[in-house]
C-alpha cells in the first residue's frame, strides 16, 4: 500500500514513457480515472480501459508517442502531496508553461483543467502539472 496513490500513478506513467512502453497498468480508483480522462481529452494519452487482474480493478493506459518516438508527456509532476497540500483560489490557479501545459485541479465542481477552473471561477487543490 502506498502513501500517495496519485504520485504512484504519475511515477508509473513517467517510468513507462522512459522505456517506450505501449501501455501501463495502474490500480484503479474513481479519482485516478478522472485524472486519466483529462489526460486523454487533452491529448497526452491515447486512451484507457478498465481491466481486472486477479479480481483487482486496474486502469490500462495507452501511452502516446509522436512519429519519431517522442513522448507526448515531456513532464508530469505531483504538486499537492500528503505532506504539503497546495490549495489555490480561483484567481490563483496556475498557468503552466504560459498555457502550453495543464494543471489538474480538484475542485468542488469535480476534477478540472486549470483553464476550466478559471472559467468557472472555482479554486481547489492543485493535483499535478503536465506538459
């Protein structure tokens, strides 16, 4: 059991990208699935599916690469950790790489990308940054 399952998922994605894997399996949860849906919608992952292994639910993520095997995700980093939570108000939601990257924010309206959170005028916990 890990202390920070979100950081574990991000690390699995980062490690799989480093060795050019096609897919990576992570233990499933609703929160992780919401994060993965955002990554798919924003074009950082090809897709995902829910599978079971020995009765345990998993998310099988399809990683995305360019035509010359360049990674779609150059950087993925956990911002708010169990030891140091990072909360922001609606006007303080970070802009990642001047809008070229995304920050995933857990808000009262659900898990949103930074620009959606600003548009809806909600703040929350900054989960991670991706570019």
